[in-house]
């Protein structure tokens, strides 16, 4: 019987024949004597390549892998062919809209609107305070209000504003409850002399990206109505 094992002193591969487990063998590399260990594997069951080993199990894997790949490809081709031949047999599930934000479907009502000119960010600009009420029977977990300030004399957009009234970190707006959105135009004036000639403005109000109403902007500033000044 032929055995192969490594020298426990230098790691050299030792191959011996016609011996048995427990016999002493001299290493041809370092001269040390080694006992044939009980765990020695018969070298006939091993493929030897350049002093390395490849077990028969590993060798068989390389034979099986291409077969598995071919089988997988055949299964895929059959599935594709079945779909092309009978496309109606595949069922598609309708999207679940129950998880959509309630803010998109809940009914709201603008209870009151106050407009004036005031300072914001170093600019004298038109501002809106809009009180919004939840008139539905569901909580509103997101409420956005946008406004476009438009010069009514030429339909030119003067400025815009945005307010996140109810966000992800806020408590939802319960049915029957209301909350106020504060909006200030992104465009304004650097001095208040313009109060003598405020432009005629209206605000197009959008609630959750849906147009709600058009609101006139008053010419009030510092507690005074400058309409007839």
C-alpha cells in the first residue's frame, strides 16, 4: 500500500510504499524520522499535481457544475417560452393604495385667511396666514401648503412660498382640528417706501399639490392699510 503525508519537521511530502501505519520513515529533505500517522490517506485516492493535492470530491465538482448550469439555462428557456406562448396565464396584482398618505385623499377646508406685508429675511414681502381644518373622518399625516404670488395687473409671478404644516415628525391633524400655515413670499423689497405703491397681488393656494383657491393680498403694512395712501 502506498501512503502520502507531510514531514512534521519541514513539511516535505513523503510518499512510501509497502509499509504500514506506525512504521518509521526518513524524510529525504531534512533527514528527520517520521512515523506514518494513523490519519494518512492512501495516495491512490488522490490526484497529485505539482506536489499539491486535489481530492476526488473537489475534482467531481468541476464535472458536475457545467451540468447544473446547462439544466438551469434549460429551465429559464422553458419559462420564457411559456410566457411568450401563454402571456395571459400570468396574473398581475393591482397596487395596494391603502398605504398611500391619508393627506392626499382627506378633505380639508380653509377656515380663515389673513394677508399683509411684513419683513421676512431682510425683505418687505407679502405674507399669508392660512388656517386649515381637517373636515374628513381620517387623520392627516402630511399637509403641505404652497402659494404663488401673482401680479394681477400683468399675470406675472411675483414670488412663491412653501410651508410644511404637518410633517413626518409632527402629530397628525385629527378630524375636526385645524392648524395655521405661515407663508412669506421669496421675493420682496429692501425698503418700505414701496408701501406707497404696493403692487396688486393675488395668491394661488395649493394644498398637497392640489389647487385650492385664489386669495387677494391686502396692502396692509405696520397696521396701516396703504390702499388709498
